[in-house]
């Protein structure tokens, strides 16, 4: 059994503490942070996080898009960074570059700025050339080109939720033609056209594998779900894409199915929609994948996408899924 009683109890404990500690944010976001705390195997320091959220507000203008993201971004930085204050100020300053290159102010712009910083300044990055201002400017310009091409090809479904993935595609040196080839190939295999299929195609394009290999892999994963009596809908496509990026995808998908079903029976999570539970399960399993890959040498794995890219893609699609789920919902008080 992958999702043990111990894991369940740890996750419930984290969710309970965060729920009691914060009264304002929507419950979906609280569960998201609980899953991330579980992923990092780390308790969220609630007093310190609240203090840090005030630091974020004190260091942004009143109409800054960061003001609406202090809980999520503040918690992620507290969980994942040794010096969150310094990191946030850098993330905040990236926003000017993004806006100067045509990215419109929206709820997705802070997560794009967060993604940019993680790709360029992660402690494990050894290529210092990508931390230069010239590279930062060039990759943002390229991301805008990628996004504009998406918008031309899919004007009705391309929006702010595609910002972070456009950046990942640009940073990975991938082309929009590759994305389109995957999109068309998946549709030909029976997947429904739309925003979720575009997100799936964006994610898959990050790999260096041939398009037909990635397409077949996704179809095999969906078939595995069906064989397990696990119904797949289009909202799950991006999560399936994340699993399809790495080795042992069939085993990982089995674990995701198990975690989704167990979360449906887990206190503090069972009331959530299956779509979100599936994405939470992907986040949990993806962390184990990341840990496994991090201890392998380059000769022991055929992985052709960086761990940082997987993490950022995962965060971007997870937040997009939560945002879609909370649309029209009443904020928890």
C-alpha cells in the first residue's frame, strides 16, 4: 500500500493546523498548502508565515497582484526557501520585467514571477549564465512570443493560466509547433479539445521524447485508469501529463489512483471534488518521483527535463485547477 495510515494521519494533522491557523483563505488553498507541507515533510510555521505575509504586504503597493496571493505564495516560500524575504523581493522585482514585455496584470502573474525565479535561482542550478540579467530578459521575451503564438492558434482558450507554462516552454527551448503537434495527436486519439488539452500539450512538450511516444504514453495512462475503474475527465489531463514526463509512469499512475481514492476517505479532504483530489495525489506522488530522481546520476536515468521544471509545472497547473474550482465559490471566513 502506497498511502499508508501514517501518511494519512500526517496529512490530516497538517491540514488541521493550517485550517485553525488561518481564517481568511479559501479552504481549497489551505488544503493545497497542507499537501505542500506534506510534500516537503515540514510543518508550516504559522506565526512566522503570518509575519512574512505582513512583510510581503509592507513591501508591495496597494494594487499589487501579490496582495491577493500572500497566503499561497508566502506559505510556499516559507516551506521551500531558507531566506524567503530575500527571495520574495527578487520575485516581486521580476514583475516589472514581465509587465514591460506585455504580460498583463492578473492573478497568474505572481505565480509566473515565482516560476521565473525558481528556474533561474534555485540553489541546485550550476549554470550561472542563466542568472544573468541578459538571460532573464531573453527568456521573458521568448515566453511572450510563445504565449502570443498560443493565443493566435487558440484565441478562446489561451489566458493567464498559460503564462507559467509559456515561460517553461521558452526556458526549455521548445517550439509552439511541437506543442501543436502533440495537441493534434492527442485529439486524434480521442481527447477533447480545450484549455485542459492545451495545458497537457504544453507540459508534454517540455520532454525531449518524440511526440508520438508522449502521445502513446498518455493514452496508455488513461487506459490504465479505465482498467482500474477510475474515470478520467479533461480537468485531469495536466496531472496525467506530469506523470507521463518521467520513468515508471505506469507505477506512478497506480499510486496516484490509490492516493486519490484514499483522499476521498480522508478527514479534511473527502469533501473535495475528485478533480482536485487527483491533482493533490499527483503532487504527493510527484514529490517521491523527484526524490528518486535526485539521487540518480545522469547515467542512471533517461530523464530529459529538470526536476525544477517538473515542480514548477506541477505548481502552475495545481493553482490553475484550484482557481477554476473556486470560481464563483464563497471565500471561507
